[in-house]
């Protein structure tokens, strides 16, 4: 007996069907999902089908082949875009205490946020740099696969509903200012003040296929590689290694680990709890 | 009660489930050959040291929050980390997912139960405990649909009966057991190997 409960009675693709969809997207649109973690990808496709009210694999394929506007929506919805300002406050606290003082010795500080989603993480970084007196020397590059995320990020919009959480996170991260001085509030949303966005360049970059494009003192790639399989993770870690200056810093998500990767010998730990590492030479 | 070659015991709970989880862990013998995965709802922005709390139990190996891509081992107790969904890949590794909460929950019991059921099929036992929402109902049906054993705490013995009650309504094949019987069941699982 199949019972319909809540939202989650969704079509579940078999492995063969999943493979078909991945190939279709690759051939027709050039996005490469071959090395994404299978379980979450299957769930995400099911979620898309559910929202679009598609009942069969045939309907999904038909839409993907014939409607490029459907694909635009599909891609936006497929990736997990959830993010927060000052998420994991203790991570930001460690950045303040252990990383920023070391970055202060560089005349120009280059930072890459890979998988920046709608920008909340890079806005938080910008605020940290401002409070450390380093913002005027910093260049922030924020990239993502998903163009819709970048479009929103460029506008600097953050959710008003979550401002309370963000303020709390900010305080827990060691922030001493009045958090509301960093944004202007509107009805449903707030906008990060221009001066905390003017050093940020938002651009599309696909970690699965695109190359090194600069050299950085710090790379943040948090909660992005959890959607990749081990092979793609290894590829991306090598990309980061090659994009870091000697002794450059790498920050990954609080539940991610270098332990299961090929590059573990090339990095040393800076903060075990916050998963901040440093390129060895 | 038929006995199968059980490799995975997945436990889901919400409000009022922590004491029950503790007593289930206490009931585990010194050696057991399956894996235990626990999914408990926790409030979002409070730093939680539940892994430490649960580790303070005699005999049981440390309760551990897995990292992404960590291999799943036998004779281990894992706890779903706060704020992520915990998934399982066919190569028996964990993967974490930072997507939208489901039924207001992240970690979601349904998500982990379903994922476990797909990989461990009839080698799964899914145990759903006290709670004040309906997460887990779908998960228990997925465990049963894949040939596993679904156990639901008897709502009369649950501090918050809503969650077990909902699951029993939708899953006739689930076993409805008071806590003491669930611990006996776990002990027997091990005797059987
Ligand atoms: C969960 S968000 C993480 C946001 C932020 N870093 C944080 O931790 O709050 C994951 C982001 O990774 C992006 N992403 C997924 N695959 C990618 C790829 N191959 N290259 C670049 N970005 C990718 C998604 O579009 C999404 O915006």
C-alpha cells in the first residue's frame, strides 16, 4: 500500500532512469551532473517533478527536450540553494581570530567563495573584513553554477524573515556592532548596503568543468561538495589546491572532511572544529 | 516474529524520545554486529552536544556524528548531525544534504529512513519513537515496503504520542511495542547472529 503523506509521495527514478536524465542534460545543455552524489540527486529530481506536477519519466524528458525555459527552471530548482548569513557562527569566529590576522599581511587579499548561492556567505565575509579593517584591500570573487542565484546575489537581497536568526548568528560569531547598520530594511526583504558589496564580483563558474582563474589567499567552499561523489570532490580539491597561494587557507563545511580525499597530505589543519585548512607550502 | 539478517537499525525520535533512545542504547550488548543510526529532531540554532550526552552510556561505542562521505561501519552508533539531512549511498557511505527542511524538520526522519531502506532493504529495522509531529510515518512505510521491520513505540508509553500514533495509523504491518519490548527485541537481534 502506498500512502500519500505530506509532499513526499514522489516519483523515484531508478538508477537507469537517473543515468538517462543526466545524459540528456549533459548532451543538450552541457551541465555535467555525472559525478554528483546519487541519493540526493535522485531526491532533487523527484522534488522538481513533484513541484512541476510531472507524473512520469516521459513527461520529464519531454519537457527537458522541448522546453528550454523548463530547463532554466529545472536547473534553478535542482541545486540546493539554501544558505544563511553567519551560518555556523563559530566558523566565523575562527575566521576572525585565526585567519584574518594572517591575511592582513597581504597588500591585496583575494578570497574565493565557490558555490556562493544567493550571496549570504560572501556578505558575511565582507562584514568580517570591514570589522577587521581589511575590506578596502580585499577582492571577493563569488561564483556559482546557478545563474538565478547569482542574479539574486547581485541585488544584495536577504530575507527579512531570517534577520533575527542572522543577527543572533552575527553576535555569536563575535560581532560587536549593531547588525542593522549593515542593511537597509524594506517590507519583505532587506538589502545589504552597497559599501559591503562593491568589492564582490559575482560570476558563473562550474566546479565540475571550469578551470583555475586566479590565485587566492582564502577559498571558502562550504556545503557544496557534499552534493558531489568522491571522484568529483577529489577533482575540486585539486582545483582549490592549484588556486591557492602557498600557505593559503581553505574552508569547507562543518561536516565535510579532507580525511576521505586525495589531498589530505597537502593541507594542514588550522581549526579542526571549523574545518579550516591551510595549504602546506 | 521472524528474524532476518539485520545490518542496520535506524531510530527516529522527536520530543520526548531522548530518554527512550538512552535506554535502547543501554540495552545494546557489548558486541553487536549491526550499525545503529539515530535521527533526533533538535532546535536549530542552539549548539547541541547530544552526541556527548548519548556517549555517556556504558558499553556502547562513542556516539558519533558522521562527516560527509564517511564509510558506514558495523558495531557503531551514528547520530544525524544538526541541520543536515542524513542520506546513505549505495556504496555504504553517508552523505549529508543541506536542503530545505521537510515537515519542518532537518534532519528529517523520513529522509533517512527512506534512504536506509533503499540501501539495506530487508536488512533494516526502523524504530520510531515519541514525538509531537508526523515525521517518520512515511519512513516507516518505506522500511516495511523494502522488506525491513518497522517498529513503533506504543503511543500509550510515549511522552508525546502524536508521532507514533500517526505512523501506526498508516502502517498496519508495523509492530507496536512498549519500550521494554523494543529493548528485548534489540537484544535478541544480537543473540541471533
Ligand atoms: C547549499 S548551497 C551552499 C551555500 C553557501 N556556501 C553556504 O554554505 O551557506 C550550494 C550551492 O552550490 C552550488 N553548486 C552546485 N553544484 C555546483 C558546481 N558544480 N559548481 C559551482 N557551484 C555549484 C549550488 O548552485 C548552490 O548555490
